[in-house]
């Protein structure tokens, strides 16, 4: 019997500045709230705040604070993280992941769904038009709305969507959205 033994990894306590540097380099928007007040955000978070303010006239920090309060998000260490799906005015979806860090302190990540459509397009070898259709489906558009938005016929929109389903290996809009997430 061959037994594999993983080497023991000794984690040492690193300075807070090291963690901050790591989080600042992430492409994922990270916010830290203490008692509903924003204490920290990384650069990706500020880019997202600026984009949503410009595109939708939405104050993301206020929205997050209110949303977390409404959920009764856990504030003690012994509670589980909370995951939510928010939708912007234009139908753009966002995943929120609230993680209790300490009493009254929550780390919140906000992931833009569809933000990485180019990688998705390349992975599944979608044409530019098929990727557009997939993204509109993700935003909740129906075939008729996709056709109007892209200035194509409803039948053409259906054909594009069928090809997307075939290439991605799904059979429904829900499965497609889950694959994109």
C-alpha cells in the first residue's frame, strides 16, 4: 500500500499590508463593511462603483449597505456566508458574496456576471453574434427582445441561441446562465 503524505504547510501570520496588497490586485470587487459603514474597498470595487454610477446612476455602496441590512446578513463568526443575486436597472446581474469576518464586520465581493464574456466566447468558440445573444439571455432578454436589440429577425435570434446551446452543451436558458456564472 502506497500512502501519499502531503508536506505540512506552516502558515505564518503575515502583515495586514501584505493581505491588502493581495486583495488590491484582484480583479474582483471587494468591500469591507463594519456596522453598515464602508471601511475598505479595492481598486476593482472603485471601478465598479464608478461604472454603475455613470451607467445607471446607482450608488453601489449605499445599495450594498441597504441590501445587507435587509438580508439580516450575519455579523458573527459562527454564521455562514450569504450569496445574493442583484440585478441592475438594465438587467445586468451581479453575484454578491457576504462573508462574516468578525463581529459586525463583513467582507463583500461583487462579481459581475458576463464581465468575462470574451473568455466564455473563446472557450466555447462562439461567434461574436452568438456571444451577444448569450449575454442578452443572461440579462433576461427573450427571443423577441434579442431580435429587436440586435436588429435581426426572431427566427435568426432563435437560430443563434440554438447554436449557442449546442456549442456550450446546454438545453435551456437557465443552464446557460449557470454555465456563464
